[in-house]
């Protein structure tokens, strides 16, 4: 697992639970909790259907079809605001610190509407490709509130960033230093850059590990000295301004100790560079990766207040010990802003009882989507849960596996969940916590068009990304 948003510790997502020994659990009911698996605006109607922000999912399915992603707009806004407020309040000058910025990591899910929501709530946007950059710019997010990441940015991507005055280009390799310098010089401008440092800290789930060397593609090594070399080259380039150091240690992290260790390592490097060169970088970015709950077996994630408080404490202590005044801090949450805000709504098709060793049976409940709209179970063994969305049922539970319609036996949406035994074709199923890395990692595998994204607010939904059609799919085929 080497993706930048892969849960980085083995088993951190709750690897496919086996049915032996433990009965599958029903999905928890929506309860409005910020740390629940459902968005804060999810409820049950009096007659037992699920609703998001007052929009009854039966009506949503009837009007827009399934599968569909439903995202709770006020929930995304509230999570954005919670991060902006928590970091704003924890990193004040009165607290001996120098302020903080929150950048939403757009790769979790980016559309023009979502970029506007998070920006209106005070967040910048992290982009990692021309596509993400284009969406942020179309949403009206100014260049100075955008960051550009990536281990293999194209010249076009770098030129677009320079032309739009992107506030921070996060340099990821030594050759990139020269390329950004040349592109900025050609444009007659000075590009603001950060250096992505690999500190040796990897985190995920409930633990972190620190190693001296990292066998992965991102960043410049602290231990091997390439981060330091990049800094020297940037300082020597007239068309580059070095604004800070950057660290991103992993994803779906529930224990904050890894962030603390990485923060100390990056702050130490900043102090050493200031001693050696006289250049004290004004900023340090501590990355994203805060975990969320996918099922109620996941540990409670830290709240934005708790994260801000812990990081502020570490930054204050490290700077006091090391000497230089504290930098402005930035963070880049993605999953924790949009993940819990979204669910996927499916219609049940085939239901099949499959005999297991030992005489038990498992109900295979097929839905009208699958690994094309949620690749995470197949890619990471990620665990989800699911609940009937169109009605309540008092039927005794069966152990179920929710599967898709694709031509792979690994096309699993939920490995193990208790569903009412009367679940049948035509029922609606909702899978919570799919707001991040669902639509953004969707494919058209088996030439299944990708589902729409519907924003729920004030009792109704509106389409923010329309459903892909067979005409869209056929339109690409010019053979
Ligand atoms: C993926 C990524 C993030 C966001 O990660 P989440 O786990 O979604 O919070 C932040 N920064 C960088 C550099 C990333 O690659």
C-alpha cells in the first residue's frame, strides 16, 4: 500500500472480517454525532426511510436513480469550519504561535460546488493535477489559496500553477527544483515553493513507525540529505521563494503520535537550515491523513479541536527547545472533511444464499454499482457497513455480503454486515462514509457509467456532478 491516501498500517481499515467467531453487526442508526459513520444531517423518517438533510432517500432514488452519491452540504461546511476554527484558535500569537491555514485535499473529492463550500468556510485547496487545479480555479478559488502537489508534475501543470500565482508549489524531487525555477523565470515571476520532506515517520490506524529511509516515491529524504540539498538549490534560485517545509505521513490515521513525531523532525530541520543559511522558513505544513469511522468498530477519531490542541502543543514545545520563532502551520485534511458527509445509495437486485463450511449461509446481496463506484474494499480491504434505506424491517437478521455487478469475485462493497432477512430486490441500501475516495477513485469498469453526486441541503437534493451516460461512454470511442 503505497498510495498517498492508502491506510498505511496493515489492518488499519479493518481488513475483511471473517464470519467465524463473530456475528456480523447491523449498521448503527444515524444519530447526528460528528464522529458517527453517518453525516450529521442523516436521520430516519417516521415511516422508517433514511433521509439526508431532510431529503427522503426514496424520493431521491425515484428522481435521480441509483447508484448515486449523496453528500450532506451542511456537514461538509461544518467539518471545514471546525478545522478552520480549531486551528485558528489554537495557533494564535497569544498562544505563542504564528497562525494556521487549512487546505482541503481535493483528491478526496473535488467538484466546483465542493471547492466553493470549503473555500467559503475558510479553507484553501490542495490540488495534485491539472484537473484538480482546473476545478479549484473554476470554483473561483484564487491561486494564492491553492497548493500544488505531486511527484511527477508536468510542465503544463507547473506553468498553470505559476501563471495563476499558486501560493505553494510543493517540490517533490531535485529535478523539479530546476524545472520550477526555469518555468517561473520564463514567466518573469517568482514561484513560492515548499519542500516535501520524508521524515521516516509512517502512520496509519493505531500506530506509527519511524524508519531512517523510505522506500517509496514521495518527497525528499531528511535522512539521506536530499531535502537539505533541495533547500540549498531553491535558496540559490532567483525565481524561487522558499516558504516552507512539508510533511505528509499517511492516511486514515487515528493516533496523533505520528503527526507529533513528524512535526518535531520537520521543525528540527527548519531550525538547522536557519542556523546554516540564515533563512528561517515562515511556514511548515503538517499534511493530512486524519482518520474517520467507516463502521462502528473503528475507534473514535480525534476531533479538529483535539488535533489542533495536540499539534499546537508540540509546535510550541519544539520551537521553544530549538530556538527559532514558530512558523505558520498548515494542514491538509481530505477524508475527514468529506468522508463522513457522503453516502452511496444503491438499489438491491439479486439476493442469493450461499452455503458456507460448517452449515451456515451467507446472503449475497447484489447492488447496481460496486467496485466501479467504490474501489476501496478491493484496493485496501476497507470495511464499510450498509443499511436498508427505504424502510425499517423487524425481520431477523441474516449475515450478508453486499456485492456489486462487476465481473470480479472481489467486487465487494461490504464484506460483512447484518441485514434484515427480508431484504429483497427493489430495496434501497445506503453505504455511509463514502464521501472521500468514492467518486474521486471511480472508474467505468465494465463500461458502467459513473454515478452522479447529489448535494443534500434544506430538504432537497441538487445535482453537482451529473450521472455519466452511455452516450458519454460511447462518445469517447471514436473507433
Ligand atoms: C492524500 C493527501 C492528503 C489528504 O489525505 P487524507 O487522508 O484524505 O486527509 C493531504 N496531503 C497530501 C500531500 C496528500 O497526498
